[in-house]
C-alpha cells in the first residue's frame, strides 16, 4: 500500500495531500479479492501503528508512523488517507534524489528484499543516467553493508543483523 500511495505523489508536490481512492481500485492494484476487503482495513491500521525511525545523526532519533489518518467511507466506497507530515522531507521535493520505481514491478515481487534490491539497482541506473559514466554501472557491497541495507539495523535487540532463514544459503539469496 505504501508503494501504491507513494506512486501518487507528484515529483513537484510541496505538501502531502489527502488522497482519496475508490476501494475497488486499491483492491485491484493490491490483488485483494473484494471478499477479503477487511484485509485492507487491517493493513491500514497496521500502517498507523508501524513506526518509522529516522536518525539524522547520533544525537537525534525521531520516530513517526506512515499514516497520519485513514477513513473508510462505506457509502461512497472510498478510502481517504494522509501520510504523516514528518515523512515530508523523504517523500516530497525530491528533485535532486528522485528515483521513479515501477509500481507494477514492485507489486510483482514477493519479498521485501527483492523490492529493496530493485530500489538499489534503479537508483544506480539513475546515477548513471545523470553522469553517463559507465564505471557507475558496476557496484559492489561488502556483505555486512548489504545486510544492513536490506534488513536495517533495527531488526533485533542486540543490534546484530540477522538474515531470514530463507536466505541462509547464498544460492537462495
């Protein structure tokens, strides 16, 4: 849903708008059957309680949620959502660090790690397009850095980065 909502943000938007969507449009994009309509409500509720942690430096830790609010209008068959304002610097006015990702591709991925790898590759392509330097097409990451990029440093209490059991074997990765 965040990918869907992010795709509605225009490159030159200065503020978050209240986004109103037809329920059927969202269900279709997210491939949710109308009979499972409650899944959408549960997902939106989870986004209201899922924390986003922003660390600008060692001194400042800022926590917020994805959504400011959502409203389901059963009579009009619409859903209204608004993103939390602290996310504004990361989602708006991105003319210098803007990478457009294909929503249809992202929704086709079954793993959060695949989505993140796609984001990394697309951002590298954007850098190449800007500078037209072939050396920028090749890149490598130390395995620990890649783990941190894919998983984040907050996936457990000991600050140790752990990989899902599905990716313990390198060939599964």
